[in-house]
C-alpha cells in the first residue's frame, strides 16, 4: 500500500507534525504510515499534485488552488480532515 510520496514540501510536513502532536493520528512517530491527501472541504474531491514541481521524491500541492465547486482544498490525514 505504498503510494505515499517520500517527502512533502515543508509546510505540509509541519501540518502533519501538528496532527501527531494533537493526537490526531495514532501511532508512534517512527512507525508513521500516514496517508496524506488534499481534498475539497465541500465535495471531498481529491486535489492533484502539481506536476511541474513534483517529482519521484517530492509531492507538491498548490496551497491556494480552489476546487471546481468553489471549495477549498484542505489537508486530510488518514481520511480525517485536519
Ligand atoms: Zn469541491
């Protein structure tokens, strides 16, 4: 089940760290298996990563991109909205 990119841009990493700090995501830090997705906060549509900036090692998402329905893309960790 490893479709998780190796690295994220620093601001996303920070958000994920926050999620762990709040107990949002269960499990030990060293055993992290988080599924990180950006989804629309209205229709839950998955945001595509930025193909120009992403590569095999980095998944880059445009943070100010809007969904077609007008919703905002927000971070989902393990299926839960952060
Ligand atoms: Zn939407």
